[in-house]
């Protein structure tokens, strides 16, 4: 097992860990979460002994092998398959042994059999295929591939070597959706201990069985996936906030007595006793409010549909087309997710739509007033490292007053502390926010986002979803984050084999397709022929209105229950040791009510949408 005992560590005078402890049992898969900059990557370096602890200990079983992806593999002439095979250093050494001694030969052959060396090539090829490399690509040299693809090779190598403790730091950042889905499945069956830093909610729900949380320089292990962790945290924060509020009220009462009577002889002893009570009181710290993560997209003007129309289009590079026979239409209220493996042409399509590439055949017609915002992760590298976010905006909007530009930065979560810091010193998430702001500065009618969440923490991802769902322009989204896709997109386009076509299934079905386990469809799931939508009857509209009212009432009732439970949890007597069981029962009820409220709100939104549609067609 991995034991972290009372560890303390600081960087540049800033404490990241202070007396932190945690134990991860052998064989467990654990997600490691916490705010950006809290020290998650630093802990990996401490575990690998790349940094020295100030105090405390980190222990593992003797001879336990630690593995992780520190950097991309070199751009060498070695094939991808051989690069991965070389990661098993014991196998490589045994195969290179040229001893003529019969006893040694027997020993080598016995050990090769023990480590299943003869199936190594098949295992390595399977991992590479799962991460997006077909047989032809596996035979090519590493120097043929870009840095992002070589990061995949590095990931394949460490997975193949199967260390006893696998440390992964945001591994899906350089994977497409197909690779991310495969990795989830692989990690769930991995035979040893895994500790993975990730903000991918789907991965943290499906591939791990526990969450290690870093907050306020402390570590705490929670059982279950991310959703289970979030529920537990919600209940704990409610309890902590209630206890802190009660204590603050009690301290204020004591202090008031001291202030009023400390100068009166008849009350001096009572006042002094209250001073001592204040001094001895262990302060209950209220939970720190999560730093407000937000995005404020400017709303575009309305344009007549379609805003983009492509007929018999083709696009590619030089004289080589990548995509052909494109017949696509985009309206301003569309929310489109592009599916397909990296290299199939998703980015090529977005470049065509955004006029970064011309059509080789056919024609593309756009609205004359169309504005397009474009964000791709490589744009972070295009920012000027020596300029501040404010200076970037001043270059784009020289006639706008600085205070107004600062307000725009604040609308993207870049406050005063970040506005005047050079980009080179900003975090990846802060750079992503600046790039998103620059992409949306003109209030675009169409926003194209290529992997926008790679550097964003969990709260920022949720804020981005909220902003996109209130944005009144069209969205084209490329992402490996299935959770984001499911919350934002209402259309799926599959980019595959040189074509782009609507995907008839849903994300769940696409996941099953990737894993080679297609879902069984019932007769009800079979596609029906398109027929004109019939005009709704009066009874249908009345029924829809009734459902909306019932949904609203359900939300109101749950909200009242939540408020009552909050008052119950605010009772300080509930936190006496003798009432621990009762306290945990009320905490569990509060978490259940909060989850039910979220479901009820979703049903209310759906019912409202149904009613709006019926009334629009009546």
C-alpha cells in the first residue's frame, strides 16, 4: 500500500501540505482531485522522490515499481511498437543476454516464461491500438509523429510496463474521445494500484473506486466515484458551515458580555471567565467558498437561418482532399458535437467552417454578417508570454477604456490578481480563459471549440457548460470529455472515412461501439421514417402545462425540505459524540434531498421545453 504520514512541504514559502496523511490500499484505483495549483502534481514528484519532504514519510512496499508519464518519448528512429516493448526493461535485458552457460540460459528462459515475454508484442500492439495507432502506424518511427502523438506512445509504454503504482497526471488531455473511453476501460481492469489526477468526471465515475481530495493542505480519501465524493462533500460543507455559524454567534454573545461589563466591579469575574472561554475555544473554520468560476459570453445578434450551408463540399491540404461530399447546414441554435478519431478530419472540418481552409470543391455559403469565434488548445501557445491579459485586450480593443476591459476579464474569471500578470506566469487554466475571451470578444454567432476543457478544473468545466447553455449562438464542440458533450450537444456528427454524417445513436451507444460491445436495440429503438409533426391537440397542451406545474411544485417541495434539513444540521447539539449516528443519518438525508432536487430541476426544464414546443406548433 501507499502510505502518506504527516507530510509537510512548501514551494517558495507557500505551504502545499501540512501534516497531511492518507493510505491507499494495494490494488485500488484512486482519482486525485483538488483545485488547480493546490499541489497534486507536486505530490507525484514527492512520491517519486524527485523532491525532498520537509517532514513526514511516504512509504511503499519494498521493490515496488513506480511508473508515470513525465514527458513525450523522443523523436527517434525507433518504431512505436519497439519503443513500447523497451519499456519492459527486464524483458529487454533478458532477451539481450548472450550467455552460453546452460544454467544461465535455462534461468533466462524460465524468467521469460514467468513474465509472459512471448505475448509481449501482442499486448503492446493492443495498447497502442487502443490509443489510436493502427498496425501500420505502430511500425513507423517515433520521429514521424507530433509531440501530442508521442505523448500517447509514452502513455502506452508505461501501461505496458505495468508498474506496481501507476501515477497518471491528466492522461486524457492528449487523447480523443475514443482513446479516453479505451483508457477508462483499461484502467478499470488494471491489476495494480492507480493514482490518477483528472478533471474528467466520466473517467472519475467509471474507472476509479475512491477519490483522494486535496484541500487546505490536507488529504482525505473518499469511497466511490466522483459523484459519490461530490455528495459527501456537499453534506460535510453544510455541517461545517452550520457549526461555524453557531460558534460565531456564541462567540459574539460572549464578546458582547465582556465588552459591556469588563469595567464593572460587580461583573468583573463573570467577564473574565468569558474572556478565558473565548481564549480556550477551538475555532471552527467555515468551509472556504470555491473561487467563483465563470464565463460570460456576449450574446450575438440574431441571423436568418442557415448561418452556414455547404453543398457537395470537399476540403483538404494541397491537392489532397481529407473530406468529400459535404452537405451540411448549421443554424444559430445548433449545438453540434463532432465525433471521430484524431486524424479523421474533425479539425479540418472546423477550419473549413471558420474559413481557415478554402473549399476545394462545391460551395460554402455563409450569412454576410456571420461572426465566428474559434478556440483550439494550440492557441494557448500563440499568446504573448511577455504581455498581460489586459495588454492582450488593449491590442484587440485599443479604443476601449481599461476599466471596461478589466470588467471583461473579470467576466471570464480573470480578476485583478491575474489581469496585470504576464501570460508566461499564468496557469494553463488562466491562459485558456484568456483565449476563450479573445475568441468570443466579437459576440460570435458561431463558436467553434476544439478541446476547450484540457486545462480547466472541475468547477471551471461546469461554469463553461452553464455559459454554453445560455449562449444564443451556434456551438461546434470537439472534446474527449463525454460529460461535457452530453450536457451541451443536441446533435452528433461523425467524421469518419472521409465523410461527415449525422450519428443516429447517442453517446452511450457510441461508447459501446468504441469498446466493441454494441448495445442491443429494442423495436422501440429502431429509427422511424420522418413524418411531419402533427399539430398538437388542446388536451396535449393542457397535459404539458399540468406536467410543468407538477414539476415546479416538486422543486418547491424539495427546496423546503432542504431548508428544514439545513436548520436541523445547524443545531450544535447534533455534533456531540453521543449523537454521531443521528448526525450521519441527517447528513445522508440532506445529500439525498440535494440530489433529488437536481433531478427534479432537470425534469422541470424538460417539461418546459416540451410545452414550449407544443405551443409553438399549435
